[in-house]
C-alpha cells in the first residue's frame, strides 16, 4: 500500500466529519433566519482552492468528490452544520439604506480548527427573507471574479475572505442579459459587518447590540474584555485593522468599488468582491464601478471612506460607549496614526527603502504626481523599478522604467531623487532588488485577465480560469510561462467596465 501524502496527514477531515461549532447560530434567532439553500440543478465543479481547503483541514481527496460538489451547490446539507442567513443594515453610497441582510448568502456553519474558526458561506444559493427584490442568485461571471480575487488577495498577503470552491449550473439567471447560475463557497472567521451593529442601534434594540458586541469581543478581541470599556477597546482595534487594510489596498492599487458599511468587515478583512479593480494606468481619482456616478468610492477616497464608515460604526456603538471623546479617540487617533504609518512603510518598501526618513512622504507624493500625470501602469512601474541600479548608469539601464513614462525628462528627475534617497541606505543592489520584488507583485488580477477567464468559461472552457488561478497564487514570481497576464490591457479591453451587478 502506498503511504499517504504528507499533506493528507495534516488534513484529516472528510466532508461528512468536519468539526462544526456554529457559534453565531447560538445567538438568539433575532440575528438570523434558519433556512435551507435553494441549490443548483445539475451542478458541476469549476474551480476549488486547495489552499483554502487546507485552512479547514479538509482532506484533498474530498475536493474532487461528487458529494463535495452537491454540498457546495447547496443541494445537500453538511452534517453538523446549521444553515442560516444573517440580518444587518447599513449605509450605501453614504445614505442610510435600512435593513439589508444576507440576500443571497447562506451560512453553512462554523468549523473549529487549531488556528481559530472558519465559517463556510454559500453565495448565490437562492433567496432569503433579506433578498428584497433580488433573486438570490449569483452568475458565473461575478462568481469567477469573486473566486479569483479572494484567492489572489490572500496570495498578496492582504486580509480577505477566502474562496473554497466555485460550482456552476446551466440554470438561467436574468441580468442585463441572460446568464447562468453559480455558487461560490466563501470562508471567513466571521462575516459580521459594520452594518451588523448599525442594525440594532437603528432599531433601538440595545440588548441585541450588547449581545453582538459581547460575541465579537469574546470570539475575536478577547484582550478588549479586560479594558475599562470593552466596546471602546474593540472599536480601537477595528480602526487599526481597517487602517492597515486601507494602506495595503492603496499600496497594491486595489479598488473595492462599493465600500458600503454592510461591506466592511468587523475583522478588517476585504469583504464582498463586486465591482473591484486593480489599477492599470494610474489615475488617483479612478472610479472602477460605473454605478458610482459621483465617484464616492474612487481610489483616492478609499481611506477617507473607511474613516467615515468607522464613524458610522462608532455611532452604532455609542449606546455601549457613552463618551464622545473616547469614541473619537478610538477612531480618529487609531485610524489616522495607523494609516499614515502603514502607508509610508509599505510605499517605502515598494521603493526599496529600509526605513522611513524625513522627506520620504514628499518623494512618494512626487512619484504619484508623475504616475497620475502620465497614466503610467502602476504594477509594471514598481516591478520595473526594482530592476534599476542604485547608481545612475546609461539610459538603456533605466529603460524598463523610462519606457513606461511618457515624459522621460520628468521621469529622470524623479529617478535622481530616488537614487539620492537610496544612497542613504547603502544596500547592495541584489539585496534591494530581491526585497522590492517580494513586495511589488508582477501579477495582479487585472480586469482584462478576469474577462479572459470569464469569456472562456461562458463558452465551456475552464482551462484559462485554472491557469489564471494558478498564476495568481505566486504573484511575486517571474513565471515566464504566464508573462502575458502581467501586460497592460489590450485594445479590446480598454472599454471594460464593472458595476454592482458584477
């Protein structure tokens, strides 16, 4: 008999024996509605993430089983699970939207692991009491985008929900055109949102607000329990995590597209992938969501919107905090200090700097001005910058960067300032190059790359989707076999746009 693969020894759980612990389902029933998913007719496996499966200890053989596909399509329940849809409210595009909730999501349950809990949630498995006018379905197009970006962000080291699987069906779903249905299985330690707290304050239910705060603190912020005011301590840490997340988004050029309070994770995770995009030609005011006609969620506004959303959360927690000064300190001081520190540190690392010094903020600002003025490809610029020597040489040596900027004289002027700053660190080129390539990805999920996978999948060919997923798991590696996915948008993709239906 062949010995089992070492990875399998570390992942002992079969699908029917996952160790569920369903802590959210033990909250009072006011927090959710128990119901079964609608499921999909004749589901077929499209893609799964072995890395996500490893987080819950799921045996790798299970991912290819018919039972796995049926369960992830919502057709059969998982033993030990407790399926429900959660209620929450929120602000959408800055306006109070009232009650929302899991309109097309079904929480299957929470799996206990040695490293903490992971909830499994089906997205697109049918209507719930919170669907409002929606059909509760997700389409293959948007499901591919969510799966790929969830796992790409994880590979980039950015906090995010995860994607375990993607299953599809020929079930027709009407959108702008008739499309077909799909279900993504998402994973997160918790799907509690800012809007989960807003819901109870808006409905004048202080008891439920306290219960939810106690639940989140005890499960995820236990150090806050010993503070003079646990709610203040929790809010302070949420502000820090959110600020760090914003610094990571801005540094990698990621745009969420719809930063409503119901899309903000209480754990500081990237949550709900809809009209997202990674920056191609740099535009500080780029709007990636064509539904966002006023530009509320443009790239440059994301840190400000996160700060605004934290104040909405703080207002919801005010019945538990009671002190305006404490609330403002928990948000303003924690967020601003953390964001400024994290952003400067991350941009410094992208530039190959070993520490933060006076003048670095000006150097970064001038760079962003240069990139914005010439719509320089954001990802390619930073990747190419790592190839340049610290001491100025010939124009040919600088060509990888100079060829990306229309005004080469302005580019040369900035490079001279950059090199003067590098001289203060005196780090060997090889060491600096390796450090820069470790933080400046070569591969991000460009919209045109996602569209390539979508069009092929809609035609029944899932091979490009698998290849792109595999590529994005190693975003900092050269991967010459996948070099095409690092290119700027081709002509046919110049007019691609995404909306809240994406």
